[in-house]
C-alpha cells in the first residue's frame, strides 16, 4: 500500500502522507509501521497516537529501536494514548535510555499524561547532573505539568514542590 502513496525518489504521491496522517484504520496504520520508508513509519506512528487506542501501544513500542525520528514519533504517540501500559513503558524509557532524543520525548510524554507514577523517575532525571541541561529542564517542565493538573495526592504535591523548587534554586 505504501508504495502507491510514497515514491522514495519524489516523495508523496497523491497526497500519500496526508492520507496516512488522516487515516483512522488502525490495521492499515500498524501495517505501515513496517514500511521501508522511515517517513512513512513516522507518519503512521503519529496517526496511531491520534486514534487514542491502547491496543496500538505494543506495535509502537516495537519502533523504539528504529530510526531516532521514528522512535520519537512513537513515544509522542504513546504519550497521546496514555493509560497504564503507556505510563509503564515511558517510565521504563526514562529510567533506561541514554539516547538523549528518546529520553527527552519520553519525559515530555509523561508530562502530558500527568500521572503521579511518573514523579520519581522524573525527579531522578531532574537531578542527574550527567544528563543534559535540556533534559533536566524538560523533567522540571513535566513535573510542573503534572502538578498543575491539580490531581496529585498531598504527598505528590510535596514531592514536586520540594524537588522542583530546589532545582530552580540551585
């Protein structure tokens, strides 16, 4: 199918990229995740995120070892979907990945989901001086994003405020 909508020599044909981006058929989009073109895989991952279907998280997780742009799109999509599986997968990426692009996208996705379970991994990244300043700043923003939703427990609020303020005051 992708060969009809994407020509590697000249780019999209017949608005192929637009077709993929607006497609809501998860079976078609999952099939496109194995296309030879990184751009097709990236657009398909983004479209899967817009479906908000928790059933597509596993195929998106398979993209985390792909081209960094494709993996980043998969992480963004997982963050759009949310849910328990998404949160645990993103926390795993934040805890384990040393690929800066990948970990940054996972940090941002956790901030968008806004779940209290993300606090500890984000706090660790916030204080990790071996991490880039930008990744640490993203962790601070993610913590603030989670805090600003107003759904944290009292302990969660205290944890965020202690670490977030300490980070900005160092």
